[in-house]
C-alpha cells in the first residue's frame, strides 16, 4: 500500500488543441513548486499523482500544491492492488468522522468483475455495519469515499478533496509587468492576473528620502509573498523622487497625481519593451479615489499606447479585495503603515475628471524624456 496525492486539473483548457502545451506547462510548474520536497510526479492512464514522498512532508506538499494555478483539487489517497478483498479490507477499516457519507466507485478498468453501482452498494453496507451512527446520503454527504479502479491494476481510495487555486497554468499567457505599491490592491491584482496564466515581473516607484527604507522593504516582502503563487518575480525598483519634485515645482498642483500616474505608465511601457513583457497590470478599482475615475484612467491610458493595461480589480468591492489579500497572505504586510510615493506632495484638491489636452499642456512644462531616462538608468533590479 502506497500513499499518493491525486491531482485534478481544470477541464476546459485540457480539451482544446493546446492541451499538450498546457499540460506540459502545468506539470513543469508543479515540479518547480515542489523542488525542495523530494517526491515524484507520475502519470498513469491520464491521471497525475504525487508519489514517493516523505509522509512527514505531506502538509508542506499539499500547501504548495494548493497554490499551483491550473490545479482544481487534490486528494490524499492510498494505492492498493485492484483486488476485491484488499479493497473491502481497506474500506472496512476506514475511520469516517462525519454523520453522512456516500461511496463513489469509478471502474475505469472494465475487467474488474463487479459493476460500479453494485460495488458502491456493497462497500456502503460494509461501512454501515462497522459504523452504526453513520447514514448514507447520496446528495448532501459530508464524506465521499472515492474508489477509483484504474487500468494499471491499481485502485486509489480517498476520502478528502482539497480545493486548489484553479485558473490557468502560470506563464501560458506570457509575462506582464505589475505596478506594485505597498497597498492592499496591487498584490491582489497580481494574484488575479497570474491566475489567468500571466507570469509577473513588477515595478515599484519610491521617493527616497520622502519615503522610507521600510516602505521599500515592505514591497520586497509583498513580492516575496506573491512568489508562493507566481514562482519568481523580477522586481524593478525605480527612484521616482526627481520626477515628483519636478512635477511639484512646475505643474499645476491639482494635476500632480494624474501626471505622476502617466509617468509611471511611460516608464512601465519602456520596461515592457526592454524586457519583453506583454501587458501592464495595476490594482486600480473604479471610483475608489480621485485618480480612479473613468476620466483619470482614460488620461492614464493615453500616456502610452503600446501595451494593454489590465486592471483585474476594476469592479471589485474593497471587502472582496481584502478577503483575497487575507487568503493569499499579503494583507498583514499591506496594512503596515509606511508611506507610498503617491502620498508625497499630495495636492489638497486633485482633479477628478482630468481632460487630456490640459494634462498634456501641464506635462509639457517638463523635460519628460530626460526625466524618464534618468529614472530608468537608476533602476535597481531584484530577483525574488
Ligand atoms: P494599492 O492598494 O495597490 O496601493 P490604491 O487603492 O492605494 O492601490 P493608488 O494608490 O491610486 O490606489 O494606486 C493605484 C495603482 O497604481 C496601484 O494599485 C498600483 O498598481 C499602482 N501604484 C500606485 N503607487 C505605486 C507605486 N509606488 N509603485 C508602483 N505602482 C504603484
Ligand atoms: Mg496605494
């Protein structure tokens, strides 16, 4: 008898003609995620299993697997020979800690002598005999005893189904650039888009000495937490101080935030071009603050037109975003009280519905290209 972990993939993308590519990428992502834990990823008759692992490391293995995009669920299972007596013996010794249960038999091996329905009834009554308080409930069961009789001569029996992150395998959509602040939203935006198959690099704009070293460290910690899901992040640290000082000195104060955001987009586009990234991702959310109106986003979009800007949180409520931040483990870091560069030189009355021509007029008071070149030259690259 061997302990194995049975993996279930999303169905949709496994049906099209890209199946081979998606499957190969997913398996390689799984192996990468488990690289510190000795085990094997095995395929047998269309199913994938984790085998040959140390039982002491099962919890860590499961924790890592639940964070691999493209996996829908997993079950801890035992592998035994497809022998009627062995299966009955194992099932009759199961310890079921619930009030209701059902047995589901999948007879992939058509040579197995008992039909699934009959075997379900037989195993169910054996369990009932041993556990007097248990009841069968085919619809609202608490425990499902899953018996999977495979063509390879082995049967896999499990009683739990653990949900995984779902989505599409990481990197099947290419790679994008996340604008990562220290706030709650942008790490969640990164998670949401990575879940659709886009792997990530990230850029953070900081304004030392107006923002502290701790604020920078906070962003590194956030990027680190995201790597649980995203595997690896190249983080570009961009010093934004001179740009902000120049805007503050020369442009109408109500345009400060709008112009700043346009600089962020222009720099992001340059990084995308240089490092072959396909899209820009932000944590913007409609209506949350002055810079997040339709008009502000339009003006921001026109700062560069080469790359699409993805805003995966656009229609989310703050409460939804916070719940995801909590689930993915970024919330506790995001709420640490360090300044973001956006709060430096904050005007009293930022413009809520900026017009493009006016913004461009204000912006043209600056030497935009040389400010961007200067910022790009100073970028620090961190591999996380
Ligand atoms: P967040 O919680 O992500 O900081 P927010 O609700 O505070 O978002 P803003 O401060 O207006 O909203 O920022 C909107 C988006 O712009 C952020 O989600 C992020 O993608 C990007 N952004 C803001 N500040 C920075 C920064 N210092 N570095 C990189 N990106 C930033
Ligand atoms: Mg913010």
